[in-house]
């Protein structure tokens, strides 16, 4: 296995271990009343969306991200 394939395999493993489709639907309403959690929710949401997008670029098939039904 060449270095490029090893790198791609590590990226896929990281995505599989860290992508959480439910985190993609986090909004500020989820953390309402719990200000300490807003930052963590935002980071988790952003991270999962980025991993989903990267997975699409490299041809991985993942469970679709959940999207919030919250209305603003």
C-alpha cells in the first residue's frame, strides 16, 4: 500500500469514528438556557458537517446529516 492510500485510509477512519449525523442539526435553540453548552454544540455541529463534506469529496457514503426543524 502506498503512502497516499495509507493517508486516505486514515482520513476515512477518522471520519467514521467522528462523524455524527445528529450533531449536524444542532441549533442555538438546542442549548437555550444552557449557555455553557452552546460553544460545544456549535463545534460538534461544524465538525460533523465538515466531515460529511470531506467524505463526499473522497467518495465515501455516510448517513445523511440531520437538519433542524427549528424555525427562526
